[in-house]
C-alpha cells in the first residue's frame, strides 16, 4: 500500500515538474528571443556575394538578369532560358538577403543573462525530467 501511494505521488510530481519546467523554459526562451536584435545590411548597391579577386556582385547586378528573364517569360512562356534566369536571379536575391542578416544580443547585465539562461535551460531540464519520470511504468 505504501508503494502505491509513493508511485502516485511520483506520477503527480512528474506532471507538476513537467508543467513547471515547460513554463520556465517558455519564459526563458521568450526573454532570450526578445533580447536578440535582427538587422540587415542588404541594399542594391552593397555587395551581396564576394569573390576572390575583390569582385562583388551587387543586388542591382542580380536584378538585370531577373528583368531579362521576366521579359523572356512574358514573350514566350516555354522559353527555358527565361525561366532559368528568373528563378536563378530570384533565388540569388533571397539568398543574398538571408546571408546579409545579422543577429546581435542587446546589452544586458550579467544578472539578466544568468536569469534568462537559468529559466531556459533549467526549465528544459526540469521539463525533460518530468517527462522521463512520467514514462516510467509502475510495476
């Protein structure tokens, strides 16, 4: 009889640990994501891709084949070269924007950083421990 009560307490405790860990983890990662500043240096005159000899390809250079490709597609929709130019240029523009995206962490005190990581990583550990204990099958 004593072992059944302790098993019930363990199962209730593991659900409570998992819930508390989930709340801690969500709040910690929310605070972490709120502390990240996203910026982008993409502009049509700034080099998107750099090559070995100091040559850079700008966004404006990528727009020229895109415009020709779109014109070729409107003239003849079955023109494979037009489709390749348009799709390749559009992909290069999207990749260039993604590559030039910068993530920085805002200035914080050590206390704020420790609180955020304690909530996020400690909550993750508590959540995983609660799930692992709830999966144990009582014998």
